[in-house]
């Protein structure tokens, strides 16, 4: 009988031999210290989850302008690099692998979070619906300032510098955040990009920044240690595209040129796809992609294994289950019961709901 491939099967990811096909999804937890510097509590959190085949860090801003939420870590200061180094060293000591997610939120910010209370920036001056999370509570989003061409060049360099800093911090690779309504996603989708220059209009132009950023990051790391995340049907942060199947099929085709470590596609939004544009079968993107493909959105063990067996994905990223179960691979392998997550502790706070979930070997 042929050995069945499951989420517990090993896989080769670029230069790395991973022990399983389970990714700790990038999860914003709002627990960075002063100056958006990772702190000892974060070291404990990531080390507890080192048995994941791959950890992807919470999104980490590449510059002060990229900040969009309170207490989220950055990768643009020496203190932040040193804070992350404590985490990567600890994860490696447990035999784990960890990528950093590079992040610029674009318009999904607020002047109170920006240097000198400047306006957030975006491809176009289009105010998103909804509210920003600030240190003073929820505040209505503002109309962002449209980036000029020189500033776009500067942002590409910020991504390159962020990639260099991640290398200095001891990460095994980086994942470019091109999803969930943040800056690169804002440029890609026509609902948020109304530019008339080389970065707007056609899908080729709207994809330009993502390709330029990817090229810059690969110049630091080499493509086999660079990945990217997309969210074709995700309406979060007031996102829309008139033809997401065309837009994201083109995006995946173009990203193939690099030979990246993997493509990470979130399925979020497909249960209500009309909010983000006309629905299409996301499995089509797996057929276009020529490398390792990773998906996520509320998967459990049965559904994850079924998706792998149907060749719909190569790996699965787990979010909430990994929050509540730091030893999730062991629990899956033993058929053990799972801890129940506490959503009230997902964002912000202290060790409660962060590092205090018990492992199977907890006495």
C-alpha cells in the first residue's frame, strides 16, 4: 500500500528539509514591547511552537510609515533586529525554522500611528470603510495620501532594507505580505488603485510594485528563501477587485519567474466572495503555480489531509489551532484532544491566552 502524504509528512522547501507540512500562520498578536521591539514573552511564544514545519512570524513593518496597529513588531531598527535575534536563536535551538513576514499597511493606518502624525499612504487617495485600531481606541480611517513615483522607489528600498535586517536577525527566509488589504494588495486590486501612471490601470501596471518588491527582496535572500502571501477573495480592509480571477491568475503567472520558496494563498473571503469581487475556484492558482503551494483558512486535520491528498495544496497554514495548541503536530500525530482557543485574548494583553496554553507534556 502506498504511503499516504499527510500534514505530518516531511517536505523539501527550498534549501530546507521540513519535518511536517504544517505552518504556523502569520498571526498579529499585538504584544511587542516599547518601540515595537520583540520582547522575552514573544521568545517564549515562538519557541513553544517550534515543532511546526515552518513558523511565519507575525507581520512586521518595514518602516515607521508601515505601522498600522498598536504593539506590532518592526524590522527597521537595530533594537528590533536584536529582539528578533533572540527569537530566531531560540527557535533554532529547538530545531525549528522561521521566516519573517515583511509588512507595510499602506492606507490601513491612522495619523496617530504615523511619524509626526502624517497621513497614511496608498496607491490612491481612497478612504477605506471602517476604523483603525489605535492606542486611543477605534478611530475612523482617514483619506490617505497618494504616493508619488519617487516615494514608491523609496518604499521598494525599505523592503530591501527590511529583508537585510531579517537576514541579520537570523531568520531562515522571508514572506512578503501581499494580502489582506495592505499596501501591495492595495496596488494590485483595481478597487483601491485608480492611478493613471505606470503603477495603475492595467493589471500589468498594478502588479508592477509587487514584482519590483519581490525582485528587491530576492536580491538579498535568493529566491529559494523568499515567499509571498496573496488573498484573492478577501474583502477585509474594504478590498475589491472587478475580476479577481484575471488579476490573481496574472499575478501568480508573473511570480513564477522568480522560483520562490512558496506561494501562500489565504482562502478567507471565499464564503462571501461577492464582497471582494466575482468568485472563482482558488485551486486554479495551484495549477498555475510551479512551486510549493500553501493554503489556509480554518483547516482542521481531516480537511487539511484531504486537501493534500487531492493535490489542492502542498502544505497548510494553521492559525487559531496553533494559538491554542503550541504542540499541534504532536496532538495531530497522537490523535489527542485540542485546547479550546480564547478569542478575547487574541489581540493584545500579556501571557494569558498567549503562552499559557498547556502542552501534552505539561505536568
